C-alpha cells in the first residue's frame, strides 16, 4: 500500500491578512481514505535525532539566512574579544526567526531559550529587538541603514518598543543587549560559512542541553522546540 497523502494546513498566524490560505473548509473537503493530515515526521524535512540538541536545530531546521546571520554575528563578537555571554547572546539573538516566528522575534526567542540560558542572556535576546531602533553613540551604534530600506525613511517604532528601549537603557544588563545590536550586522559575505563547531565549548558552558533533548524535557518552552521539529502537525 502506498504511503498515505498527508495534507498540510498553513498556520493561522500566516493566513491573517496574507490571503494565501486555503480555507479550512476546502482542506477538510479533501480528506478521504488514504488522505490524512500531517502528523509526526514530515518527509519534506530532514529527520531530527530523538534527543535534539541546540545545533541540530541550526543544521536541520533553521533557514540558511538565519543560520548565517547568527553564526556571523557570534563570530564577530568572538573576534571582537567580547565575553562569552555576549557571544552566546549573539548566537541566539534571532533564533526565533530560524524556524518559528519573525514577529516580535526578540520576545519569542527569549522565551524559547529561557529555561536553558542565564537570565541575562535571555534578557539580552529579548531587548535587542527594541534597542536596534535606537542609536547609542557611546559605543558607536547607529540606526541601521537596512531599517531605512526595510521600513521606509519615516518609520517610527511603536510605543511598546519605545518603552522597552527606555526600560532596557536603564537596566544593569543594558550593555549585554547593546553589544548584541552592535554585532548584529547584515554584512554577509555570500557563501562564507562559519563553522558551527567553533561555538561548541561556549554552548557547553552557557546552554543547558536537557538529556531528553530539546522539546522533550517538559520545560516551559518544550512545546516551542517541538513545533520546530514538527512544524506542520495539524494539532
Ligand atoms: Fe533581531
Ligand atoms: Fe539580527
């Protein structure tokens, strides 16, 4: 018997306002014997190990752009002689964009890594999102020229981002998050791959890998890791 066809439905969040979604009704009407919804391992994605570790997500789930951006930012911080906590925060700062969520990515990312890193690293990841919009000449950080291209010259960040910036600016961990933004460069050299292995020791010291694997340790964010393992599960 042939492998049954497994239908995939776009995530509700993706459908809002994009007009790209086949209605639930339309998809449901395609169910028939041998045609079911996607559950479990998706043949369209590389198989994950049973107890996945952080770098497995980098290699097997994250899109190329995010993987390069994260590793190049972390390498920049490493070469700049910054503390390991800064290098680690750089390596994780846009992790949410790898395979989970772009919108409010600093907040999603901080929650995702929260149970596995120091409070300071998660804090730095959370707040880099707001700090990106505000210059700090004391460390030579300017408003990113890319943001002018991305959002237009007259874009103004919303109130909650302004408030988060004000709050972060006066916090004792401000500089950790600020250094993330300083190393958050879009200057990618095409085709230049940073070897993930160079971060193995730093990850070992700053990221608590659960023995059950990410997604299966019952932590507060385990479901977020599972969502990346099985992104097309119907439920
Ligand atoms: Fe970011
Ligand atoms: Fe970034």
